[in-house]
C-alpha cells in the first residue's frame, strides 16, 4: 500500500470533521483536514463582528456536546472551559411578567401552581423520551430493507429500549413522537408564556411551526444529549479549537485556507481531491464534513452517481430558516421587569403558542416574520473578554427568515433587521440607543460564509423521514457512500445537527471497522 493510498482526507474543519480526524488519528491513521477558510469550526466559531466585539458566529450555547467525546478527546485539557454552566431559561414578557424555567422548577411573576406541577411531569416525560433518541446518537443506524444480522439486532435493540419504558410511557412515546408540539403543550399547561417558551425547543433552527408534525421529535432531539445550557469561555470557537488541538496531538494534520474544488475519482473509486488553487492531493479515502448536497452535487458531481440516488440527494429538504443577530452594545440591556442579575441567562421572546405559530406563517409564503421569535444570550455577562470594558454583546437566533426569500435578501435585509429591532424594543425600549453596531446574518449569509446549502444549520431538516436510516438518504445512512472510498461525517448524517460530535465519531468508528474501502 502506497503512502497516498493510506491517507485519509477530511473536507471541512467543522466540529464533526475535527472529531472524526481526532478519532482516526488516535487509531494510527494518516489524516489531513482541509478547511476552506482561515478559521476552524464552521458555524461553531468565534469571530470579531465589530472592532473589539467577538461573538459565536452560529450556535451560541453548548448543550449537546457528547460527554464521552469530551472525556475521550480530553477537551478540557486542550483548552475547553466554561464561562457559565446550567443557564436557566427566561420567558421574557413585554409587560415585565417574566417566567424563569430551571429544569422542572418554575418561578416568576404570576407563575401558576398548576403549571409548576405539570412542568415536573412534562420534564420527566420528555427527558425519558429524549433518552431513547440519545441512545441512538452513538449507534450506527440500521439499513433499510436488509436481513443482515447486525441491522436486525440494531432494530431489535431499539424496540427493546422503547419496550423497557413500560406500557404507559411506551404508548405515550409512540403517540406524540411524530406529532406537533402545539397540541402536547396545550394538554399540559395553562400559561401562554410558558407554552410559548417551551415550544421553541421544537422549532428553533427548523422550517417547522408549532402546529407542524415532527416538532415534538425536534424537541426530543434537542434534549437527547441530556446536557444543560452552557457558555464556553471565549465563545463556541474554543470548543472547535479544543477538538482541533486534540486531533493535532494525536497526529492529524489540519490545513486552513484550502478550499476543495472537486473530489477526484479513478473509475468509481476516490483517489484524492483538487483544491481551488489547482493543487492535487492524492488519498485512498475522502471523508466529507460538507452537507450532502454540497458533497454529491458540487464536489463530486451527479454524473458519477446512480440516477435514483442523485434524485434522493436533490430532494433533501435543507431550506434554512434561522438568522443570527449580533449587537455591539455600550451597556447592558434592561429588559422589562427582569432583574439585572438574570440578564446572562437564556432569554426567549416567544410570548405565546399563537405568537410563535403566526411568526412561522410568513415563512410558508417566502416571507420573513414581521414579529419574529428569538433565543437571546448576552455572553459578556459571564465572559467580559468578548467586548471592551463596560460594553456587551447580544447574540440572538431569530426565527423565521427563509433562505428562499421571495423578494431576495439583498433588498430585504435592512427591513428584516428593523423588524427584529422593533421587537427587541418592546422588551427594552432603550435598546437602539445602546447599540453601537448591528450585524444580521441571514440564511443566505450563512450559506456564503460556511458553505451550508440553503443556510441550514443542520445540513438537512431534522424530521423523522430524514433521521437515522433515512439520513441523509438510504444508501448513505451508515456514513459510507455508493462511491468507493467516499464517506460522510457531517451534520447531514445521523444523528444530525447540533454541536455534539457524534456524527464525526460514529463515522470514524464505521471506517475503522470497515477498513480502507
């Protein structure tokens, strides 16, 4: 075997690509990561968006990172530290009647005793159901239509996990897992503020509303790692940097500023890649951390694929609908009724189920939400190094802002930013006067900056028909693709999006089990 045949190239230095590189390198593999930009982490990166102001570019809360990966890659010793751990969730209210949700504990002005009792049962139920999905996150999914023992055993294992919940929980899991979060929350709670806040778990980062089927499933996936809402010191980029440091310590090579133009084939076998600058790098195996559409349609080319497989790739739903707002602030926001000491928690603008659903309605018709919902963090409360002394950074995930906006984002971006600021001003009337600089990243911006088709954070919609053995499509659901030597390791593969690293580790394990093919 020649040196080039034993080499593995990983396209993309996002967190999954770096995790995959770390595990392969730890197993003695010759691994090189090729990152298009000068910064690692993809959307899980820290960047300066105004002079002296830094922010997590995409994801801004760490709650899904797999505990096993964190320990096995020794991420803490490679620089991962938390600025704050276990943030509570605050449902903001324009009239100052906020609610605080901390696990199964509920308090705040007007919190209802019946909702407190219901929250205990809701958290128990959702936590147990999310555990079923969480156990799947670190397993290679079974294939569709096979009678091989390993696939049948995996299916039986899933059935046993569900059966072990007991008859009552099993029936409830099967009843609600695929339905909408609106109906489930209506069954449990009275307070609209509480229902609106909890509904965001099912719709953030998706093209789903509260009445959309699969929104309960998305809420379960979001909870599936069982983690708390944490803020990494230095932003999400420090997470990616810690993974990269672990990979390098194991022997992986990581190159930045190396944009891959195409994947090279020798007949139907991968033989390397060509970079944008013309450099050709030979390898016996290529692993793509890019999204499936980018991998197969652009880097490889549909002409090298069987027609049915190419058609399935084309039909993957990956229309991003989440934007990201960054504000450089001269002083700390003062949200109506909220004590200053709570400003550093996870703050939500989602005052009712109906508000959230109406916000989504615009997206159905290719329009941005006139009254969007938001998940807000002010990381500088816990991590002052991200801004000049006395100043602050506000980071908000904003729903809904469809990638395929009817009027186009070049014309609509200013109007959308204005609409978002109008909503914020309902909760802090002085917010505009405190704002020194504003940055709005639409899904079109996210696509351009991070190479995510459709600007979708999860590379593909997180729904039951695009999960496990269906993710990204049958024929590539176990990380191995129909093209010999080409593998997948990104969020478009099982178990999907979120900064958890499971897809990268699962892919590395599958490759090590299979060998060089």
